[in-house]
């Protein structure tokens, strides 16, 4: 499954590169390192001018070198250990603000949902934990849910939720609006009132977030400016424009307050 976010991101990149008389080739790795390596080698073989990588787990010496040469630009998310310029949002701050909203509504048992397979100190999780520290609230690692990616995964988490358990989460910080939509839909089917019995926070502000009942409170990403900026930066490097093509404009997120975050009824 390809997240709608990437479809919008690719669309913004495509419009920009076409306007600048380049062609866009879309290459998907689906998390496979061997494909990533194969595509990167196409630059060395002069079969590609450059690459915009939209979700990178770690760099390699070859990727580091091609970034230095201006032939690779990183966009959206990067979790590697080396310092790199990334065209994207401040994920730590965005996550902090979203978690702070849940904590302000007196939630102290907040679940964190990630597509990863194990606990990782990514920027979103760091912001999530920082908000807990500011509110002097302890996060329970049992509420860290991995491999949560889709509407079906969101449905499954609600199906497994025991509302009578005193230790169950009262709110979910999700990694996408698709996951949040699955939760909202399943909660409605099971008669679980949102947000009276459970609050749900999405991420991205895709179209689906305003189509559910209730509508999803979420963190909006500036997807179009992100794609445009990544494309312009790469082409600026390839064409060796005089201006500093490493300089990125600030990309800010926004909390979109709708109906899925609130105080627990009777709290």
C-alpha cells in the first residue's frame, strides 16, 4: 500500500521538474535496501541525473558522496545517524505539539503508533516523549504499537482495545490519517464514542481526515511546498545555480482541530 501522502508529494515534485524541463522517473523500493542501492548506482552509470529520496533509513558511503556532489536530495523523512540536510518538517516539534494537545486534555495513558517493527528513537517519538516530560507524565512502553500502517491496522487496534481495563490507552497518537480513520470507523461500528471514551490524533491532514464521522484532529504537513522545494533544490544543484541551493525555506506544520480529541466523559 502506498500512503496518499506520497502521491501528493510526487505530484508536487512532478509539476516542478516538468516546469523546469526535466523528466521525473518514479522508483519505489518498498523498504528493500537492494533496490535502493540499484537505483543509486544508476546515477554513477549516467542513467539518471539525480535522485530525490523521500524516506531514507540510513545513508551509505555512496549516498553520502552523491549528496555531497549535489546529485541526491533528501526529502520528507530521514532516520540515519549522519548529519544531512533534509527538505521536511521539524518532526520532533510537530509531534511535541500534537502530544501536548492530548496531554492538555488530561490524557495520561497515550498510545504511540508507528510503522516500524521495533522501538526506535526517531524524531517523532522524541517529541512525543518530550511532551510527556514537560507534563511530568510517564509513558508506558506497553502502549508503543509497532507495524501500524493502514486503515486495517487501525481497525485491529480498536478491536483489541479493552475499555474496561484501567490501564488501557485513553488516547492514540497515530502515524497517519489512514490509521486514525480505521480507528474512528471501527469505534463507530462497535459503539465506542469518540472522543468521550477515546481520543485519536492523526498525522498529515489528508482528505480522509475530514471525511470520517467524527472528523479527525490531525497534524497538517505542507506537502506541496515540500515537494516543490526538493525538486528546485536538486535541479539547482545539477545546474549549479549560483544561489545557495542548500538553503531550505521553513516548512511548518499546523494542528487542525476537529472532533476526535477531547476530555474523557466523566473525567
